[in-house]
C-alpha cells in the first residue's frame, strides 16, 4: 500500500521502554515531524503508572476513550492506586508474556498501546508512529491492534526480520483475526503460533485505518526481501551500527576492538543505490543529528533521517530527570562515552551502553518481567521459557548453555529504572538503570540554547532544519 500522507523529513526514534513516551512523541508531532512512541513493555509501564497514582490523570483520560469501557474498568480496578503506592511498597506485576496469553494479559497489551498512541495524538493533526522489537514476538499482535485502534499512522519494527508484520497489519486493520509464529529453540516441528482475535474490542467500531509499515533494517538485502513480499513493507529506516539501543551484529566471523567492542565494516552497511532502486521511501538512522546529515541524506535519495539520542535527553522524553541532567552534564564535560556491549542484552544483539566513569553496580540476576525471554522445547515436547539474564542455575536447569549467561544483564528491569519505575526489591534496593545512546552522544550539546542546561524537542527539530552558527 503506497503512503498517501506527506513524508516527514525527521522521524524521532522509538527508544527504550517509554523513553520515547507519549509526551515526547506528541511534542515532536506538533512540529510537523513524526513523533514515535515505544511499544516495548508498555503494558508493564501502564501497570506501574496506575500504581503510582496516574499523576495528572492522563492514563485515565485515555482509558475513558477506550471503546469497551468494561475492559478499561477491569484494569483500573485491579491496578489503580489513588495517591500512589507507598515508597516502601514494590510494584504489583502484570502477567508475563507467554504463547497463550490470559485475557487480562491481552487486555493490558491492547489498552497500554491504545493509551500511549491516544495521548501522543492529542491536540494536533500530525501523524504519530509506534516502534516495536521483532525479538519480542508474543505480545506483538495485541500490541499492534491496540495502536491501530487508537489511530496510529506508522508502525516501525526492527531487531530481527519482521517479514510477517505487513500481513498482520493488513489483517488487524481489517478487524480480522491474525496469527504470528514465534521462535522455539530446539523445536522439532513447525513453530507454534500466537493467535489474536480483535472481535471483542470492536464493539461499536466502524472502520479502522491501516497504518504504514516501516521496517528497520541495516542491510539492503533485508530491505529487498521485505519489499518483495506478497504484503510488502511501505518503507524503511536504514540504521547504521552507530545508532543507540540494539544494533544488528556484524556479518561474518566477529572480531573485537581491544576493549571488547564488535568491529563493523563496509559489508555491514546498506547499499544506498540498492535502496533507491526499491522505489520505496527510506530514512537514514545512526549519527544523523546534524543539518548537514539531513542534507546529505536527501542528496542520497532518502526521504529524511531518524534521530534518537538527541530526543532521548530532551525535556519531554520519559528518561528520569536526574539521569538526563547527569548525562547532559557529563557529555558537555567530555566524560560520558558509549560502549557497544556485545553480551549485555539477553537477545544476543550488541547493545549500546552509556558509561560515565562511575563503577558498574552489582546487579541481581533476575527475570520477573520476561519480555526478552526465549521459548524452548522441553524433553516432553512442551514449551518452556528461559532468559540468559536469570540466575545461572535456573537457566542451565532449563537446558541453556552456561556460556550464554556470561555478561548478560536484565534489560527489562534496568530500562524500567531508566524512566523512574524501577522495582523495589526485598533488601530495599531499587533496580539500577542502564542508559543507552548512539555513538554521537556528545552532539546533544548543539541543541542546548545559550546559557541553558536543558533543551526541548522543538530545539532539536529547529537545530536540524535550520543551519545556525552554533556548532558546539
């Protein structure tokens, strides 16, 4: 399906767990560019926001617009705490993702994505997008439908090969049931399916609008495959290894720098001539946050650029204020650096980590949110779930290789901590954050107004669209 709306020159990247939250996406879209919310673990965010008392009443306002009030009421009755839980009280968790979701788990996924997109769309008429990770497969169907129900304009997905997603979008935006296979390690037969039927959420609904699908790719080969499907992608984000968050691993036998970072080469970068020949719009991502990069992208035939890091540290992002302030200060002082950690993520993908010179805290091995768990086939041919960041003995007992646990960290809990929603543990310890950013972290200084120590999303847009004399 060809895109019919005006293409944005700037796409704000979908980042972390609710770093790209509705406030940030709303602020970017109000400038006429594409604001994008992160759909990763957003059901867990909804549960914790409600337990914090829903400051400002934004979640409840969006839930009041949900087309099936009794479903919204069920979630409010279970999780909303007037005035918020006590500081010494841990968060109640929602259901963990699994192949056959409970009705509550399914409702939370639909509602959470609906809420985030609904709030991002308030007060303006510009498009809004949502970003998902292909690696997180089980929640995908209900999550996509919740976003479609709220009127999302673009769905972006990377961290894997999202070949089934255009078909899924076609089915769900038509109100039809959809299925999605998920990977099971050691499976001897066909991969099992998640099935989602949107019927019970469509009470009183007329028609839904199909959003456009942008595949996030690092290779023109992958883009070509997605462009030639029966249900093809509508466009692409071509992401270099300099981008924040998860990166595609290098092709071929991996090599590493002296400090342990994976080495990338020209074979890991997309051929832009091949991208142009596909005849579909594409945006360049990773180290693109300058007016010059935007102009160069246009000269290369791209529709524009995707920018993440600059938006991650602006005032409207969901990142905890103290963390934002400290990273900006250290970036200005030249103390903050970015390390591409080849093993931190349970996905096995390299993951960018901001290092500030302070010692890495000792982390408890845990898996109680479960978004990055992998399914595996047990000896009795049933499906189990494991994560290389969980306690080593548990992972090995489930048939996992002990070498896969080395260096792994629970990103689910760490990324929740990034947005001020870290879990309180029995020893009164709150989960430690892990901040991610692109290699161009120090470039955020260009967006600071003179004499200021913070900046807004609009400052980023202005700094990218208007060439100024301020370059440092």
